[in-house]
C-alpha cells in the first residue's frame, strides 16, 4: 500500500508534526509512505519530498502564499488571525508522486493545495482535519457561540469584518463544497471536531470518523524532575505550573485565564513557567514568580519543560485536539484544562488531570489546587503517561489509519 501525504507549512509546526509522526508510525508498520510538502525543513528524510527544494520553486511558493494573502488584504478592519483561501495552491494531480500513490492523505493543506482542483483526484482521499479550516470559508477557528455560519452559509465573516454579505468567505466555502473529491473520507482529530464536521455544510454528506492526533512517546517521555529543573535552572523547592502556546494573543488559547489564575494563587508560593511567543511582561505575571522560555522548536527542550513541571495548564477556549496536553502527559505531567472541545478526549477527569467546567475561572483554579495537593499525585503522573502510550502514540494511531486506508481502497473498487 502506497500512501501519499500532503502537508502544508513547516514540518516543525504543530499541525505538521502530527502528520509527520503518523507518517513515521506507518513506516514502522511497513507501509510505503511519503510526504509531499512546501516545508523548507525535511529532516534529511528521503521519504519527505519538498516542492521548495530550489530557488525557483521557493519563489513560486512565496508568490502563491502572497496571492492567498492578497485575497483578504482588502478587508482593512480584519481581525489579526490566520485566514486562508486555498485558491492558489498546486494541482496535486500534476505532482510527480500522484500516479505512484494508492491513497491520497490530505492534512493541513492551505497554501499548498488548490481547493479548486480537488475534484480531479480519482483515488481514495483521506482528509484529516487538524483545525476547522476544511469546513469554513477561510478561518481556522471560530469561537464557541461566536460564529456557526460554516453550518449553512459563510457570509459577512466576523473575522474579516467586511460590510458585504457576499465576501471571500462565501466564495471559498462554495469552492470547497463544489470540488470535494469523489471518494472522500473525513477524519477529525477529536470527537468535537468530527461533530462539527458532520454538522457543516461542506461535509454533512461525507463519511466522517474520529482518529486522534498522535505523538512520538519515545520522543516525549519522563525525565527525573530534579534533573530537568537543574538543567533548566528552575527552582527545586517550589511547585511549578507550566503553560505554553505559539502566541498568547491567539484569542482561542485563553491565556487571559493564566493571569487570573496567577493572581488567585499568588500567596501559595507557585512558580509559573511559559513557553511560546510570550514573555513575563505580556503575561502580566510577577517576574519573581515566573520564567519564560519563549518559542521552542526542539523536542528535547519541551520534554525537559514538561518533566520539570508539577502541572500543565491548558486554558484553551477552542482546540482541535491539544497536542501540548498529550506531550505533557506523555512526560508524566498531569494536565488541567476546560471540559470543552478537543481536550475532552485527552484528559480523564480526576484520573490523569482535571477538566474544569467550561470557561469557569474558579473551577480552573480549583483544578490546579486539586492536582498539586492530591494525596496520590504519583498515580496521576503514571496514569497520564499510560493514557498517551495506549491512545495517542504514533504507532497506535497508524494502526487505525491502516484500517481506514484498506476500507477506502475496498470502497473505491466497489
């Protein structure tokens, strides 16, 4: 069986890493798997083929991305969020590996694949939704209660803040719905995302399954806490609360809750550690009680941070899955999150962490206290590691996809 993955963006990014780990898991199962990407980083892996391997191709990729951004640049009052049209990518049926493949597996494809050409694909297609973009008119996330237009018709997009009913979100949604591949199976990386897909205008007639995102549990495994803290120069005599996201200004990451939590727990001697594009001043946290490691790309540094912490807090309002939660738990660190969206599938309440009532600050604070004062804290840590090994390891998830590939091939022949 030959599987060809299309993965847009840098393979060091969050969504792409899940796709790459799946690819490695499939290879471990003996599957002939390859990735086609526009990532500059390919890890020296011969099974990763980049379309930006020469200066000319890099320029073409930049032009495609610029054209995509021009589509919504006319909306001068638009929100500062990622918005993608998908109108200027490649016709993947013309890529060298298309004929080679038995199954086409789409992942994060905005900026790489032209959605107007998807209907030309005559092979079984698996489309793994790694955010909400495949079913929207261009946005990657909508906040709960804020916008449900992807269910019927996108128009006057709240994120674009335009004044016309028919805007680029209407056009993009129409193009996606019109050009879906014939033999398509949609996969949500969480139960919540699959539920959204089933209720969407674009995928309501499609087959939809849930297969979780995956991580490499050998890459993320526990390091003795004192050793991790020594290497990171973190205090050994204080409880450490860890939080991290690519940028705390992303409204759906819920980082405003971190400041509220720190203020409420300021008298309890906790030390807060952050990673991502944020610092102590931006977080509004007392500098004597915290440390920021900024944006980290390498797994070794992240593994050390997860292992050094007593609890990982993830106050996201909306999350397709919650890869950082799974990484933290894989390193034996219990997680506190809201009982909403993707994290529901990851954290088992009061077994390997705490799921606070959705968007209630008081219960989030209670959850942190509950974990840090638990009478059998070590059991929480062991349970966290065990959950990820059994449910989210890339070898385990690859088995689930193998079954789906086989069914899709059978359906294409019938």
